[in-house]
């Protein structure tokens, strides 16, 4: 009887200590996005920072700098909703802008793909983790009848 109790306590401790962001085998582990990521392109400097919350979700903030001026700010969230993930983005400020949801349509252990067919642009947001320090991110959608893709290669900030 005492042995059953010990095994029960050990099992409960293992479940309690498991990371909220841990993912089943073959699925993306959200903790891989945590931290600050940078992208430099034609005089601009984009930084995206991801932090975990208490519920296993990620909150992010992205901003684009041109010289020393902040040109663009977006607030990001990847939220677990039931058995799925939803990516939310609001541009310009949390209080005065629309919070746009994107539904997870595909994931692997190294990539996430979100989609919102009803949003003007982008309709698709994809993150591909090529290694521990590089993320290839792209946004994609239709603009004026043409498929447009914008690529971003982020390096983990040290």
C-alpha cells in the first residue's frame, strides 16, 4: 500500500513539474520562440520578443525601428484554446486597434502555420525554426489579385 502511495505522489509531481509549453512528440514546443529575435533589412531593425505567461501561452511584442525612430509596433499572442493554438496580432496599440485571430492549420516540431481567410493581408503567418538561433518567418496573402509573400529571417538576440 505504501508503495502505491509513493508511485502516486511521484506521478503527480512529474505532471505538476512538466512545463506548460511542453509539446507532444512531433509537435511544436512554444518555448522555442521565447526570447528576443532580430531582423535587419535595408536600414531597418525589427525586434520581436516572446515571453511565456502563467497559462502556457506566449505574449509577444514586435517593433520596427528606422534609424532610432519606432515606425511600427505590434502586440502578439499565441494562445492555447482547447486542443488548438490561436495567434492574435494587434497593430499600433492594444487599446485602439483590432485584435486579429489566426487559426493554427499546420504544425511540425519545427514550424507553425496560422491562417485567417477573412483578413485583407496577411492571410497566412508561418514560423519555421531552422535551428536554435534562426527563425524564418513569412507572411502571405492576396493583394490586388496577386499572391504576395514577405520573408523575415530572425536571429536570436544574445
